[in-house]
C-alpha cells in the first residue's frame, strides 16, 4: 500500500517502481503468457515516469481533469465520462 501522506508525484513514482519491478519478474516467469505482459508493463512504467517528470505541478492539473470528467446528474443515456458543456481539455 502506498503511503497516503505522499504527494501525487511521489505516489506516481512509487507506482512506476512497482510496475517496473513486476515487469522484470514477469519477463523471467516460466509461463509464456506472463512473459508477454512484461514489455507493455515496462513501456507503461516509462511513460508514467516521463509524464511525472514533464509535469512538475501535476496535482492541480489532475484535480482539474477530474472535475471536468464528473458526470452530470442525473445520468442520462449519455456516456458517464462525457465532458461538461463549455469545458476543454488542454
């Protein structure tokens, strides 16, 4: 479990380390089905790490992103993840 007192950046880096370690273990596994999952996991870890390093102030932008994706109430037949009117992802 990741410490709840960490910043979002520290949590992301901890997740990257976990994912990368899991990918290394998967690459050495005896089951071929597990081995083929190692490369996508390593790629995902690298992508997350790059995003964290490129976005030093990720907490404000992620909370803004979450606000924009909140579904309007009551839910209609539209997809629950649609953007609210007048918002743009930048």
